[in-house]
C-alpha cells in the first residue's frame, strides 16, 4: 500500500465525531483536500483532517497554509505513510508539530480476543444510541479504566481508551478493548478503527489490530486570547 485510502479516513472520522458528540465533519474550502470539525476545546477549537496528503502533496500544503492562517486555534491531523515528508510540509507552513508517533489502526472485530477483567474489577457497559461506554470499577467503586466506541454501520470507532495510572499493568486495557469489541459486534459492527497513542500501540497490536498508517498532528498559531 502506497497511501491510506481517503474513504478509510472518512469512515474513522464519521465515528470519531459521533463518539465525542461533535458536529459532523464538513469539507474544507479547498474541496477534496480534507474535512474539518468543531472541537470547542480550549486550545483546540477546530480540527482539520487531511484526506490525501500522500497522493497529492500540494493538497497538504494548502491545508497547512489555511490552518496557519486560521483565526481560531486549529489542529491539523494527517494520516500518512510518509511522516517525514508530512512533517517537513507542515513545519514549512509554520505549524507546530505536536505528535509524531500515533498510528491509524484497524481490526476484524469478529475475531477480537476476549479477556475478562480480573477480580476485584467489575465491568459496567452503557449504550446510548450508537455509542457504548465501558467502565471498569475497582473494589471501592472508583473508575479504574474507561473507553467508548461508536458504531456506524459495519464500522466501530474506539475512542478515549484510558486506564488510571494506579491501575495499569493489570490487564485492564485488554479487558476494556474486549468489552468494547463485544458490544460493537452485538450491534452489527465488523471493522474496528482507531487512532492509537504511542502508549497504546503495543496493546492494540497484541490484540490483533493492524497498523495502516502513521498519524502526524500539528497546530496552528491561532489568535492570542487577548486579541
């Protein structure tokens, strides 16, 4: 594979916005170059997602220039098989590179391994519409780990998988992903998609998730708060 397909990025983004209760992503002004979504977070008001950075490098340069000129603090997320080239382009546009080591990953959820949480942890599963949230509670009832997954057709997009620092290295990550996969398959999903942090890549790989592309994230300068 010489590039990550834009359709795959779109599928992930459709679920990511649903998982976070964000507005659906819209095309950027430059047409097919990318999509954007309001995030409404301090220091991350808007996020732009590149769709064809590898196949059309000029499209990335256009996106980077628009992010650099944005009046709101805007992030640019770029799935790519050419991270070095992408970093050079976004840096030349004046963007600050935030993450260099995230991965775009997929899996067949119907073959996902199952791991139950060990005692004393208990699992809570809550589904509202297309989104399922799983929490793992310790003996005192506190949340030791949590995560969400949004089912869109046959796709399920996992998001915000976190384990509290005091409960790590106890198999909770595996139990969390098992519960999310089980819930997604029960709703008709077959393909899992996610963007993995550097810390999560080993876990997901051990569960059969496949690396499809690197993901580089950069940020524009935005407008200072006092202006």
